[in-house]
């Protein structure tokens, strides 16, 4: 071939000048990478074309145009790179190969090239095509076809390097087959696109006709704009296939309806709801554990177990995200959130810490109250066939959040009701099941919505009021009541600054001493949380604001002594330990949702018919504990020196003071037994010991709940010795260290051991009344082999 070649790089220009000075011979060879600006021998292929320079022209910009004539294929033996690149070459001899195969391939190649020309696959000028078709040399024919078709550089180089003419023709044949296949595929795609365009044009034409008819009927084209607006929104949303199909169906119905019809209004509301849901909107999780830890610490004091659980969730989420980034984990597994249940007394921070979790994660926060919800439709929504139907609270909450992965608080889940219209707790079973909620179907929507990325948090005061199947789907995290020291810190850090701000004061205008806050906690509020404490501090702030506003003083200081002048007389006087050791009076401990306290069990024995009288509004369980205690006393009457005549002819009266307050639970069993046996034997009960624990007829002491709250109540009452079931030993870990050091704990497994601690003089004083008789061997062995934990 004779070809024009342009050269602009310095190394190429130097090579052309050198060739002109010698024998006008130059090697034309391709680079392996066309982006390399300063190539060396290693950047060039080793098979190229030797050419003679026929003419050369220098351009004003320094580049060169030359006309070369190729005369041979050559193989490069060695490149030498200096100011210019020189090559030592040898002729590249190319034999024909198998003559029969070559002839067959040559004919096939001619036919395929003819097909390309006739089919218009490539735009080749007619005179060029005619020239190529007239070539009779197979190798030359293959070269010209490869030159005129748009093959890749690597493919053309492979043709140049073919070892035989037969191989060269075969390679061109393979490439031309591929070219024909691609051309056919391209034509098919073009036809499909054209058909789609035609169909869309036909639909557009029909829709325009419908619009024209509607305008003719209604005299307005507002409905048309509305339909197109909905259609545009739906296309932007990228809805799941099932949701898109339903939306298209409703949209087509709306387009055919009169805009003022009642049905059109229903469809319009449905489409608005559908388009406002966050189908693909997500918040980006902030997975910085240190920042989350700092946020939780700033917002809440204490609650260490809850904070640890949230940080664990963040750590797991971070590790999963790292694995997903490496392709080791599916993104759906990363997005799946846990279902947490915060259970505890009112006012301990269940709802507020959910807000802090959303803040720490960088997610949206949404809360719905389930208190009093009695209808399944509250959760799942109403079907669109009903007038005034709407989505359920779950979908409404997601719509309000604006993202599909918010922190979603289900408040007061234990207050769910039930009616003839369905059980809302059963509807929540699907919502709170990570294996099912990815396809949650609201009755109003009628299509699945993915809830698997939502972090659900439920709150409850009494976990036992939640149906078992629903409770099983959630991870229970228990909130206990605050101790006095924690309340003081919360008041100083959060409640007092907030109330100062809300009541228009400045921090320097009011001071409340620690002693005053402590007295507010013990004498003016009685609760597990801090709600009433904040209200009382708000009262102090308002009274201080009035004094300052009236000019009475510029700065108000409230101390323990002046507290009564602001709040009036004390409202609560907590029980305190007895003044002396008394016969028939034992101290027990109890737990309520507003904290723990002590109670006194009084027993009196009077002449009568040998019955058991129980007073003080005792529940069934406490009555059973009293009967069990009496049975234990009867079975040990000989050992404790209780005359049979007293058991037969005297009436035993057990009373728990504060008769207006109902009392229930098995925890008073040990205290009732001690009070009863003391009254029957005349041995006093120690005033500085408080007990809790359930008893059996054989005297075993069984574990109870709420030990931390009971111990805190006993501490406030001045009790020094705590008697509790041995199986509750692990619960002592929840007691702050400084409280554990100020109390003496006595874990017991049997009532004999409890009486040994509870009674003045111990068990020996009781057995001495029995004529000095020793306890049965089994009882002696039990005391002797008391567990190491109990001895400690």
C-alpha cells in the first residue's frame, strides 16, 4: 500500500530525518498502549511493516507529513533506544499453508465481505469495494478487508502477525463473522426500540384523545395535569414491580374518571399516599462508635446496660458494613435491624433514650403511641373500600419520617387493647418479625412495603402484660428505678438547667443545694423515675421567678431548711426501722413501679377457735404465704416449743399496716413466717433486719424479683441487714458498689437459716424453748453444710 503518515513527536521526527539521510527506509510499527507519550522498544510490537519514504513535507507547527510505500512484513530482532529508536529486523516469511483449506476460507471470506457490502453493515465506497473484490491473492484480500473494516488494534496486529496466509484468512473470517453478528443484533435492537417508540406514540395519541374528550366534558384540563404529575412522580420513585403495577392501574382509572367524582377523590388520595412514601430514601448511618458513646453520655446519666447494647448494635452494624463493602455479605443482611423492648417504671428515660439513639445513629425519629389502640386497623390500616379509609399507624409513621430506615418508637406497647374488631397485638406480630416484615402489606396500600431496615424500639411498664408471642419477637432490656444518688445527678445535670431555661431564669439567679434536691427526692416525690422530680424543680423555679419579678430579691438560694417555705410540708415520710426489737413484728421489703420500700408484718395470738385471720388488703398470693408459714410453724411446733393448745385454741391474726393499699406477691413469705413464729414463741424479731423471699411448706426460700429496688428502699429506711434468697445472689451485681459496702447481705436457702439471722438470739433461742431439744439431724446437717455463698 501507499499511505500518508503524519508524525509530530520528536522521537518520530528524528527517525524520519535519519531515514532520509540514509536509504529512505523506515519501520512503521504500532504501540502496545496508545496512551504512552515517550515509547521505548518494550512499548512496541515486534512485527511491523518496512516502508520507503516517497515524499516528505514539513508543516509550520513542526510536524511532518510523508507519503510511504510499504514493501515487506518484518520481524524485529532487537530495538535500540537513544535519540531515536532503531530496529534490527529480519524478513517475515509467510507460507501459504494448506492450499485446499486456504481456498475454501478465501471463498467464504469473499462471500461474507460481499454480504457486508450489500447489507450496508459498513460504509465502504463502491470503487474501494470493487477494487477489493477483484483481488485474487488470498493474503492481499485479507489484508485489505482488515484495513477497511473497523477492527480493534489488537485484532489487526494479530492478522499482521499470522504465521501463514491460511491463518491470516481464518482470523479475518472470524472477525468478519463477529461483525455480521453484531450488526444483526444492532438491527434487532433498533427494531425493538422503534416498536417501543411506536407503541408509546400510539399511547400518547390515545391519551391526548382522552384528554380532549375530558376537556370537552368538564371544560377544564386540570385533571390532565394532575394525572401527568402523578405519572412523573411514579417514574422518579422507582417503585417495586408490584407497587408500580398497582399504581399504574389506579392512575389509568383516574385518567378515565370525571375529576369531581367521589371515586376520583379516593384514588387521588391513594396515589398521593403512595408517592409520598420513602420507597428508596434512606438515612446514612453514622457508624462512629466514639461519637455515639459521647452523644448517649451527654443526654443520659446512668443506664449503662442500655447504652452498651446500643454501642454493640453500632459495632455489629459497622463490621457488617465493612464485610458488605468487600462483597462478603448481602446488603439486606446489613440493613436488618433488631427489635428492642425497653421495659421499666414510668419516668426512667425509656422514650428519651430512643431519641438519643436516633441522634447517635444519624437517623430520623418517629414515635407512635399504642396506648388504648383496640383495632387491628390501627396497625394495618383500612381497606380502600371503606369511606374515610387511611393507612395504619406504621405506614403513617414511615411517611412522617421520610426515610425507610428511621428509629421507630412503639410507645406503651403493653397498653394495647382488644375488641370485636380485632387484636392489634396480633397485627404487630408481622411488623416485629425480622423474617417477615420485609414484605409488610398495609390494607390501605395493598402492596408490600419493606420494614426490615427500620430500627423498632418498643416501650412498656409491665413486660408481663405483653402477649407471649409478641414478647418472644423482641429483645427485652429492663430499666430499673433510679437510686437517690442517680436522681441527684440527673437533677443537677439535666432537670434543673432545663427548668431554669423554661421559666425565663438565668443560671446565676437561682441556686438549689444538693441537700435540698435530696430532700425533694425523699420527702416530696415518690417515684422510680424523675418526672415528678422535674415538676417539683419546675415549681421551685417558678416561685423563684416570681420573687425576682416582684423585686423581692435578685438571686434566690434554696436550701434544705428553706425548702418547706417553697413547697409546703413534706408529702411523704418513708417507713423507717422499728424503734426496738418486738415480738411478732418483722420487717419485709416490697417493690412497686415507683420504687421499693419496707413494710411491717404484725402478728398477734389471742384466745379463740384456732383460726387464721388476715387483714391489710392482702392478695391471694400473700394469703397463701401466710398459710404456708403457719403450716411450717405447726410442723416444727415441738422443736420451737409451741404448745399444741395454742395452735388449737388460739386465733392467729396477721396484719400488714397501710390497710388502704392493696398488697400482693410472694416476696413477704420470709417476713410473715418470722413474725408468726415470733408471736407463737415469744422470741423478738431484730429491728435492723429486712427480709424478702418466697417460702415453701418444707421451709425452702425461693427467688423473687425486683431485688435492687427493694434493697434501695430498705437502705432509705435505715435498715443495715438484708436477708434475701440465695438464688438471687447474681442480682447483687446491679447494686452500686458504695451501697454494697454500706449494707450487710445475708443470702439464705432455707427458713432455718433465715430465722437464725432474723430472731434475737438466733435459731438457738427458738430451739431452747423446745426444751433444749436439738433440731432433727437433717436440719442440723443443712445448717452445717450451708453453702459458701450463704456463709460469706
